[in-house]
C-alpha cells in the first residue's frame, strides 16, 4: 500500500498562510496572545485556551477605514458651494459673524492662492474648531495663460460661539489680553464705516448669498467621502445605521483591494470560519458592548409593596444646584459623538445581526452563543443598542398591558402621568417609564399650569424634540442600578459641565465607605439585589435618591425649568423598586452577580470556586489600592481622568490654564506650562484625598451646604469614589465570561477573542498572566501612536490558522 501523505494538510495550511503574507489589519491598537488552561492539572483531558486580547481606542469607523491605515485625515482646501460650508454653524444672517484672517496684496493664480492659504492656516492656530473658507475672485479681463485673482481667508462663526469662546478665554490669571479681538468679527448685515473697511464688499456679498463670480473652498478633510458624511453628522442630520454600515463596508472593500489592508472584523470572520473547520475547537468573541435584553428580566414590585415605593420630591439641595455650564467647544465639532459611528459600534452591529440571523431561537442557551456582550455600565439605556434588531427586543421585557399602553402614547397625552397601579391580575405593579412618573416632572407641570415656571421656552423646545422622537422610536430607558451608577463615569470623564449630584445619595443612603464596599460586593459577587438594597438607608431618604432634578430653585419661592440640553439624563434617581435583573433568577440578581454564581456553582469544573474567588479578590484588591491613593495608583498609560476631574472641580483656575489633551500627562508631570503666561503650575503637589478621607469630607461638607446647594469638592470626591468601583465592572464581567466559556465548552481547544478598550485589555491580561498563570505568546502593535502614524498590524500565521495557536513549537 502507498504511504499516507502526512504533509498534505500541512502543505494546505502553508498555502493558506502564504495568501496573507502581505496582508495587514487595522482596528485595534494592539493584539496580545495568551495561552493557558482553567482545567485541573490532575484531569485526564486538558483543555487549552488561547486568549486573543485586542485593545482599541474607540476610533471612528470612518477613520479606521482610511487609506494606508492612518486614522487621522489629511487636510486641505476643498471646492465647496457657499451653502454647504456652514456646518456645524447654525447660521442666520442676523447672528452670523465673519473675520478676515488674511489677503495677499497682489493677485495670485488659483493654485498659488491655495498654497498661500494652506501655509497661512498651518502656521497659525486658526484651523482649530472653526470654519475656514478661502475665497478666490478672478480678475476681470485678466490676460495671460494663467488667470490671477484676489484671495481672502475667512473665519465663520455665530455670535453665540464667539461669546462662549471669549468667556472661556477671560479666566483669572491671563497674562495676555485679547481686548479688541472681538472688534475684528463683523456682522455682514452691518453697514458701519468700520465693517465696510474690514470686510470687502465682494466678501460681504458672498457671505450673504449674493451672486459673485468667485470660487469658494473650505479647509477640511481631503477624504471626500469622510468629509461629506461628517458634515452631515455635525449638522445633527439623522443617518441610519444601515446607511452608515453600507458606507463603511464600501470603504473596507476598497481598503482591502487597493492596500491589502483588512479591517479587524473581516479578520475575525476569517478566524471564526477557520476555527469552525476544526472539530475540536470553539471560537468566541467578547465585546465591550451592552448586555442584550434577552439575558435580562424587568423586576416589578408586588401590590403589597405599593405603599413603600412612592417617590417624593427631590431634596432642596439638589434643586438649588447651579445651572449646567457651557459644554466644551470641541464637542460641537466631533462627528463621532453621535453614538453610532465608532468602529466598535460597527463591529457590534455586524456580528450581532449575524448571530441573531442564525441563532435567534437559541439565544437563551449559553452553550450555543459565540458572541458575548458584557458591558453593564449602560444597562437599559435607550441609546446603548445601536442596531434595530436589538432595539425591538427590549419591548419583549414588557407585559402585554404595559406594551398596549406604550404603543399608543398619543391617546394618553392629556393624562401625562401615570400612577403606580396593580396589573389586572393583581400580582405585580405595572411598570411606568421614569418620564411618566417622576415627581419632579409633575412639579414642573403644575408650575407651568399656574404660570409660575420660569425658563419655559427651554421646556417647550425639549418637549417638541421628545414628541418627534417618541413618534419615530417610542424609546425610553429601562431602570437599572448598573446604569444609575455607570452614568456617573460619563459625567466624570466627558460631561463635567452637567450638574449631576451623587454626594447626597452617598451621604444619606449609603452613609459610610465600609457600607458602600459591602453594597458593591453583595450586588456583584453572588448576592441578590434585595440583599444589597437592605444595606442602604432608603426609607425616609427618597429625596436624596435623586441625582438630578428638572426643578431649578431660584429662591424666594420662584422656580425655573432645568433643561437637560444635549445630555439626556437616563437615570435621574436611584431605581429601588423597578429595575433590570438577570433573566431567570429566583431572587432578583444583577447580571454580573448571576454570572459569578454560574461560574462559582459549576459542579462540572473542580476549580470553578477557585476561579470565581480569584476574580473577586483580584479586582476588589485593585479597588482597595485605588482607594488608598486615587492619583498615585491610577494607570499611567490609560488613566488621568480622576485627577483631571478633581482639577476641574477644585482647582478650576489651573484646569482652565493648562493643556489637558492627554490626561495621562497630568499624572506624570509635576509642573504644567500655563497657556496664558510664562509661569508653570505645580500640579505635582495636588493630591486627591483617599477614599476614607473623601467620604468624611462628603459627610462634613454636605451638612453645611444643604441650604445653598452641593459643594463641588464633595461632589467630585463622590463621583471618583463611585468610579473607582464601577470602572472595574467591565473587566470583572470579561474575566467571568472567559471562565464560563471555558467551563461550558466541550472542546479541547477554545479560542476567545476580546475586543475592548486598551485600558480593559491591559488589566484583563494582567489578571490572567499573574492571577491564573497564563503565558504570554505574542504582542503586536503598541499602546500609543503618533497622529500621522499608520496603525497597520502584521499578524503571525497563528492568527490566520488558529490551530497553530495550540502548537508547542
């Protein structure tokens, strides 16, 4: 008989690998490969696990799909019509202002004018968060082979933008005066002698829409598709996820064909297909994405609890909090703030739709799932699920009586609010969304009816926007304790201008650092929600369960409406009677606590309790280290947000006068250069109080500030304290999910791919290496990139042929 050719499969794999030798991928900043096992060494059948940790920086999908693998766009002059130039400026002739930044004395050909204007912009700070326009007016009757013309560089803004910018630049300690700069801003409608001299008539005619024989160019992204899409996003035009994903797929294909660059999701699809060809291998994906509704239940109180679940008005100290501050100007110029455009959002939508299309009837069976979404920090938030297929599933949590009411909101318009009433079967209290039962909303409505509500225009505008949204989507946030605590991070990191107050809840309902620690541990490491709630002092303190009130107490018995603005507050009060919990638990339990119990109680795995407790001890140890020194223990590579928030609240004069573009630099540097003068700020000497001191300060300052509002220092300390705990929730969930996948898999080889923010992959990697003794096998990429640096990663053959991940070579 002829000998069996043992090299046949090997040669096939080699040919497969050769296909990808020139291919690179983009998406994550880095990829780390770990190898290990969670089975007992004494077991006969050893299971091998390959962890592929992909750390990313939440880049926009449009940027990830740029040519050449560079995520930052190249800027230049783009030929534009007049009417398309004004995004994101909401201009009208009455409030538009323009400023002439430069004009050469002699005429220039168009190409030379572009070069002159490009140099002028790049040599100055004029191009940062403004709309810049180049106007070129050809000379009349100009002879010669090359036409020449007059050139003007303009900066466009609204009066409101100019006022906000000047207010930010007028802080205490400025060494350089900007007096007189505002005089250069001209309203094109004003025919004053000064405005005529500063603004040529041709420019004035162009701005006001007159017919002038000139060409106009906007300074912007030379990637035409990216520029056009981002212009639409900046003007708040609603772009469907279907349209956005179609654009991204087109760009992905072009990138693949022209540059041999694959985006990460195409690579994972390939890896998954290769793994599925192996009978002894499972391939799983864990995403930093919100837990889906089919893994949850909505807890409702029983009719017997009705008298104990009534919310009263918010405390006076919360109503007296100052109005929100103005947001940072750059938020208006960031198209990625739409909540659907990140590359991670695109990855989530692609694979969630794929899993739903193939396993829609088996989503309740953990052993059949390969996609795992584990982020609970925005649990129940209406905006958390950026795909329609998941949006629709949230309604399945409602009972028929509740769905019938919510499906016809218009016929209940006059009622406005609903009482908490038993169902027709008398076995539960019907769920009512927060906007329809919030006592503070009722108080605002009563003031309006009596004609005693100030700032009514803001309320009317918000109601109009909400009506349009309700007609289109009928969405609302489902109450969750995780969401209530998790939204704190958003306000601490990204929306410091929004006045959301957690210190009253911490002081009155939690009452001590030790109790907060016990509450958190019970809530997420095996305890039930009722057990955790029993640790809080909620009875008699419902007024302090609010973190935000729509009522602005103006003093002297007068009240105004406090608008949410661009920052909708999903969870204005602590949810203690309606709340999301893990699906199918006998006593309501958080999703993470239920996951912990599943890992801990798995009788088929001898080491299950060891692994569950190792996860708990690791992250509680990290939390307690951070409590001792929030600034000194923060991650020097990925942190800095706690100290930045502390400077904003306690040392505003320094915060306004330093470069904060890199939060990690605030941890590493002792001195920071002033932006307004030659001095340096000694930030190295500024420390954040430890957790114990911080809680004591909260208690002390709260009692002395209740009549005038909330102390900013106490408030930021409460937010930092909460975030020290909740910032670990994603990492805890990831580690527990890895353990559960390993325990439930029947295969000898398990590949688990993690796609998370770099800070999370870094901490999870550290746990599996130092805590569970996994081995590091490879590290590709890096944590930080320069702005003009490509992000292409060259993959080893093992990431194209997953069977090689388990090779002993």
